[in-house]
């Protein structure tokens, strides 16, 4: 099992760069939330409660953009989350996450694309677990005792081994 950590943002709308490192404090890359303009940020803060416009990017340790993710909102159906890998090992892989069922307290999302099928379950205590073939392959957990420090655990059997993907998924979902 691989383990990574990062200091989670104190505010959901934070656009600060968040460095992700392994247990030996080797920097793996960083993620950040971004808005097209300051008006988009203000709209999301006042109208969307920091949930309507959700755009994230992930960069490797060299500063190259690896993942872009955004929330796509619809009028007549549920929103979906789109993940696009732009480089690295999973270059040109596109994944879409859709909520399954109507549970809003502990929602279940299905992430599909490019022969990848991952199910996520959000637990009540700020934890997201990722499953493939009904087997837990990764987890994303915020530790409130450690001032919002986030722990990502990835099993060796997971199809996607990139902690940047799990960091963005955990932040968005």
C-alpha cells in the first residue's frame, strides 16, 4: 500500500496550491482549485455555496499539468464530475463521475471511462473510499485532529496509482 499526505485547505473555496508528498516528505506534485475570473469565484461563494463551480487542476513535481477536473452542471439532471488526464502514465484518459441513487448524506459515485470502473462511497466522518470489483483500492481521509491533514492510501491492485487523482476526487466529491 502506498501512502500520501497533504495539508487540506481550511476553506472549501481556497485556491492555494496544495503540495502532496509521500511518507518520506518527497513532493509528488500539487493540486489547486481555480476559477476563470474573480466574478466566477464570487458567484460560487455567494450563490453556489462553494459547490456550484468546482474546477481543479493537478500538477506533477515539475509543474506540468497532469489532470484537469471540473463539475458540469445541468438543468434537468444531476451534475457530473469530469476528469481528464493530460499527461503522465494515464495520458488522454477521461473519466466521468455520476452520483448513484438519491442519498445526499453518504452519496455513492460511479467513475467510468477508458475501461476503468471505480465506485466511491463518502463516509460520514470526512472519508471517501474507492472500490474496484467490490474491493477497496484507495481511501481519502481528513484528520480533524491534525488540522485538516489529508491521508491518501492506495493499494497496489488499484488501476489508477496516481495520488493526484485521488486528491482531486476527494476534494470534489
